């Protein structure tokens, strides 16, 4: 998987190893079967996005040839071949796991039936369901008789049909039917015998009724196979290329829906002439783009597999309101006395909504400024901001229109917010605003008071129920002063100096974040050389940046103890002779998605603790506006350090990130307690006592 002569692990291969960890959760029989299906859906959805973005980018790099100089990928063609082989292996494992789950479901009386396995009653049900709900939603495309191949939508699945007549070999045609999963449920529960639950997929309802669609045209033989196309989403390569090539790649943004096909997944039993016809018409001449699979595709829908058929799904721990913010009270009054840190999804996101609502209502609040990257579909944050405008507040929303795959939703939010009188700022040209920050100004007795927060995650009440993130609510004057400077820059992007020359507390990308973290690592190295003591704990989604990886190598080489918790991509080698055991990394894949970025430097026994919105990647550090914020409050520092201590003790859902990316589980030492960190963190926070 890796080349030990290289300085770092290839990021795309590391990403595939991450997705393999998701697949491990689907395989894990200690998980409830509904969760196992959900992890299959997550694996599938992850892989779709990987092909839309990264494989598309690598493919374009191959087309551009020698001009394309990527930061980590010197040979994109070779990487694509390795991706293809790995994906084929993972797909085979995926199919094995799915068959095991199907067998387990059967033992529990749950059956996913196809169109050939129906009882008389179920056949009648399927006919009626088709006539009442499906027929008007499907329009077959006779693809042989139209001059141009219709555009096959990304994220959709199609039934590719071979139509024939037993009395005439001349009467054979090909047709495509888009499965209308956007308007109808993928899973339909049928009438079933007592003690069992029979489910049929929407595409199999259509298969069963194919004769009703095509028999009037003289056909009496019908075969149907599910296919799926993944398209180039935006040719995004995370700014790992020189600017002149970047402009070439970004042309894909204008034609995402018509983007070049990067993957064609098909039922491996498909009629060979039909497969040949489709691949030629789609322009998929390279076998690397063709992935044989099973009968079912778009497994992302299994994330929403019906829960109601199970009566033994363990209840998830419910988020609870931070003890210091339990209503009724004024959150702004609490923050005048002390900082508060919310830890999602353990703490309720309602406290953030309550904060914005309170600011919207308080007659003394003058203004609210906030950045928004990904918002909930029916955002309560937006609702509170709109009501703040109605209450006479000045509201500024820095809205990132280029949040990948949320662009259309954010365009709609822009229109809605502007219609309501919100000042919408669209960020910085050629740069995404990824920082999660807020600033509230209030006048009390002719004195201006300011409140703010810095978060590691999106202001999205839906994802906050399963994304692990931290949000610092503060009135610290130094942090507030720097938040003002960041917002001034976002509203006046030509005034860059207000950020990188004047920020004293926050580290802000793309100006000084890499340099700030480099300096902290160098300081730890110097301290270790003097005292033989020193440690660094880092939690990230992705560790890719070569310069900072080199800094970590240097620290580990002198003896600084480095512990990494990396959910996704880890390009650093963690097992080298010069390190001995001074650099270790784990990944935690569990019910909640580990999304936070946390940094703890020992600093000669006086820890420096930071949270951030930024991963250590080129795109975050050089091409996005990001914020890293120090935590000054000693109690909150200790809280974060305890949380990281729990995560580093993980021995149920933790995997060792070794040089060969074997994804071996962390082994529990003899007599060591069982630590499932997400459960342990919930218990720790639930039992934590705060003194007002």
C-alpha cells in the first residue's frame, strides 16, 4: 500500500484505508444490524464522493500530463491504478459483508425480496403500488434510437433494460429507466406473514412491472440490470497544484452535472452486448473506470434503512444541555462571568441556538456577525438571525457558497437572508471561508460589551447530533479583539494586514496558522532538549501537510512524545527507527463522527491548548480562511485534556495507524479497563460538576 522510500504516505491511498475502517464497522457483528447497514451506506457514500472529487482530479492530472505537479502525487496514473485495485478488493469485501447481513436479517425474519420471490398477495401489492405511485414517475429512454446518449445523473441509479421478442431476433432494443428515489422511498414494506417483514426495493418494483411498460410495443422478453455513473464533481484538487493549472481544473465547476464520468458501476451479471454499448456511449474506454458490482447500487440509501422494523435498536444517549446553560437564564450573563465550552454531540446544540435567539431578542444587542458553511435544511440558526433583523439588529452573515455539494442550498439561503434584510457577505475570492466564528455586540449603560464563539464544526443543528465537535463561548478580550479583526477582513478582504499583522491570539489561515503551529512544535523540541520532557497531542480529521509532518518527525526524532488521533487521512509514517516509540497514531470510527481539531502542547508542564476549524492540509492552511483559538480557561483546558486522555485510551473502536495501513484494532492490555471513548466521554461530561 505504501512506499517506505517516500517521505509521506500517498493521501488518496490513506483515504481508502480510512474508508476500509468504515467497512470494518459494517463487518463488526457486535454492532446492531441496522448500524451495520448504515455503515455500508456511509462507506458507499464516501466512495461516491471520493470518485467525484479526488479520482476526477487525478484523472484530469493524467490528461494534463507533465504540466500537472501535485503536492504529494507525483504519478497520478500510477495512483489511479492502485486506487482501482484497492476499490475492487473493497467492493468484494463489501459484497461479502452485505450477504452476511442479508443472512442475519433472514434469521430475524426480515427479508429483502426481489421481483422473482413474491407471494401472490405481494405480487398484487407490487402491481397496485406501481400503478398508484410509480408509473407516472418513470419515463423509459430508448437509448438506441436517440442521436445522443442522455445525460445520466450523478447520484442516481438506472435500470438498463434489454427488450426482445421470442419470435423475432430483429426486435431487440435497449432502454434506460431512472429509479425515482428522490420522490419515492427506496425501501417498501410489503404485506408479510406473521412474524416476518418482507421488503422490496423500488427498482425491483419497476423490474416486476417492466412488461406493463413495454409489452404494448411488441416486446415479450425483458431483462434489467442496475447501473450507476459517478461524475466529476468540480475537479477539486484542494489547491495542490500550481495556479495556472488550477484555473484549467476549476472549469469543471460550471458543468458539474455534465461532468466527465469517473466511474461506471454495474451489475456483474449484465448482458455483455449491453455493457459494451453503454461503456462506448458513455466514453468509458478505460477499464479502470468500470467497477463490476452486485445487483444493488447506491447503497448510501441504506443509511436510512427502515428503523421501524426493529424493536431492539439500543437507544442512543441523548444530548443534554450544558449544566451552566440550562434555561431559563441569560447566556450572555453567564459568559460575562466565565467561558463555557460545548462538546457536541454530548451537549445539546440548543445552547448555540438559544444564544443567537437571546441576542435577537435582547433590546441592548446592537449586532451579530457569524460565518456559515453548512446549514441545516430548516435552519433554526437562520430563523434566529432573521428575527434579529426584525428586532432591529444589524446582522452580517459570511456565507460560503462553495461549500462542496452544498452550493445550491447556500445560494437559496443567500436569497432568503437578503430578502429578510440580512447583510450577506460572500467571503474571499479564490478562497473558502471555513472558520466557524460568531461575534455579538451589546450596549449596556453606554458601554459596549462583546461576546463570541469559535467552533470546530458547522453551525448545523442536525449534524451536531452526531458530529464530535467543540465550541468555545467566550468574552476573553484578546480573543474578541481578534475575532473583530477576522470579521473586518472578511468584510473588507483587501485589508489583509488587519489579520496577519495585528492578531495577537488567534492563528488565522492562510496568513500565519502553519507558522504558528510550526513555532509551537519547535518550542516543544527546545524544551525537550533542555529538560528531556515534552509531549504533543493532536486530533485532526486529516494530516496531510508535508511541512508540519516534517516538524512532527523532527520532534519525535529528538524524543518528544507525540500522540495523534486522526479520523481520516494520515500521510505521516508513525513507525520509523529514528522515532522509536515516540510517535503513535490511532483512528476512532464509531457511532459519532470524530470531527474536532484539538492541539495540546506540554509547554514545560504549563499546557497550551487550542481548538481549530482547520485540518493540516494544503487546502486548509493556504487556501481557506480558518481560525485556531487558544483555550485560556484552566478548567476548560483540563476538560479538553481529560477528553483527549479518554480518546487515547480507546480500545474498542480504535485502530492503529501504522505505516502499511493495516487498520488493526488497538489491543486492550491485560487487566486494562474497556474504554469505548464516545461512551466514556458522555459519562464524563454527564457527571461533571461545575461551580457557578
